């Protein structure tokens, strides 16, 4: 199983990203600082990929990145950096120091998952299973293709991400706030009505399979029983 290490000092972001990674089939660990990260790195097997926030207490993400790239053991390791929206220079410095990709905060966690999978594919690292099935719904994630009763249906980008998130967490009740953070991003300020509208349109397109999406009153949604 692919192992991903995340260094992020914001607890809410760290927990949400770890939850999304683990729900997507990755083994993931999170750290709040460089000190905790390097301590774990000494005791853990070589990770598959590392995600670094730039703004950290103590050594920042760029310092961590530089130290990793100076170590022969980590020179080829895929690394994604998370940068502030207003800091263009951090992106440039990060790429110059050897980062493989970057995301600007605020970001959608599902976009981060997609970037991770694309980076691992380019690195020829085995991914988790990309095909998910529940009852009469089949989802082929690499092709972003959805079948209902063996017939293809067309979904918008957000409808697809929403269905994918529900399917990888099938049987689990997902809170509205968690869904909004994961699909729409950490700074999403729209009303939760946005989620309800997307659930409604997704159900319409799923047809008979719409019965698998359950509304949990005053909490959120889940796929399956």
C-alpha cells in the first residue's frame, strides 16, 4: 500500500487531508512540524510520497524540501508542496528546490488526491485500486467513467467528485461540513444548499441507483446501508 506523509500545522486541514487520503486507500500519517516529521522519517519505511505545507513553525516547508533533496535516499521521492494564495515566490522556490507539484491554498482535497495519483502514475508507482463498485453502480476512476446497470452516464466535475467521495466511503455517514470541505475546498463560503442541489442532480442522473444515496437528517449523506 502506498504510504504518504503530510506535514501541515493546521489541525483542521491536516485531519481532513488525512481522512481523504485514508478513504482513498492510502496509508497516511500527519505531522505538525519538521521536528516530528524527521523523527518519524528515521523510524518509518521509505514513504511513497510527501506533502509539505510551506508555512510551518520552526523549519518551514522549503527548508524541509531542501534537506530531503540533499539526502540521496529522498532525491527521487515525489513531493507536493502547499503554498499560500498570495505567495508566487514560494511556488518558484519550491519547484527550483525539487518539488514535483504544488497546490495553492485554499484547495479541494479531491483535487489533491487527483494530483497525487497523477504524480504516482508518472513515477511508475503502483496505485490503489481505481475501480469501485457498489450494487449497480460502477466507477472507473482513471477514466472518470460511471456506469449504472452497465450503461454509461455523464456527470459534471463536481457530481463525479461527489459520487466518488460517497463510494470510497460507502456505508459511512459523511457530515455535510466534511463533504463541503473535501469537494469544494477549505474556504468554501457558499450555503450548504449547493450540496443539496448537487445531490439532487446526481440522484436524477443515477436513475434507479439513486436509492443508494441516503439522506441522514440534520447530519449529511451516505451511500449504501
